[in-house]
C-alpha cells in the first residue's frame, strides 16, 4: 500500500505560479510511475502529467510549456510546478502512483491504484 499526500494548493491570480507536492512518507517513489490528474465538479478526472521510474516524463498537451513534473527521491516527494496559470486550471489536483507504466493507459485514472486526497487549486482572474 502506498500512501500519498498532496499539498501546495491555494488561490492564485491568472498568470501566477504554484508548486504542488506529493509526499509518500516512508516509501521510495523511484520504483513507481507517479502521475498528476485533476478534476472539476461534474467532469471526469483529467490527466495532467506522469513520470516513469526511468525518468521519462509526459505532459498533457494543454499544459505543455506551462507545467513541469519532477521528483526528489531523497525526500520521497513528487512535484508539479505550474506556471502561467489560467482560470481553466482551477481544479482539485490529485497525485497518483502505479507499480508499472503503460503509455497507452497512463491517461486513464483507473490505471492508478494509489491516490492522494487531492489539493484545491483556484485561479482567479
């Protein structure tokens, strides 16, 4: 069982930056595929980014150039660095993990057995 805990959400202005953290206390994140997904009320959970244990990263098209996924293995913590935030980025952001990676399935929330509780990001104009 992998326990994940997100932090770093908040209320920011359009164009601001924010860094979300995903901690896995006592658990090395290196062996896992780590991902970020987000959800707004009434909509399905949406893929944002993923990082394979090999170090390869993947980003949703709409976030390319604005968001970056990274990890600090020494701290057992993953990060989602977000910049040039837009009102459309307002959502609850979740980190997730899986033991294996599948390029064809990485965008599917059902692919990830481990989830954090989510952190709210609100971008106001």
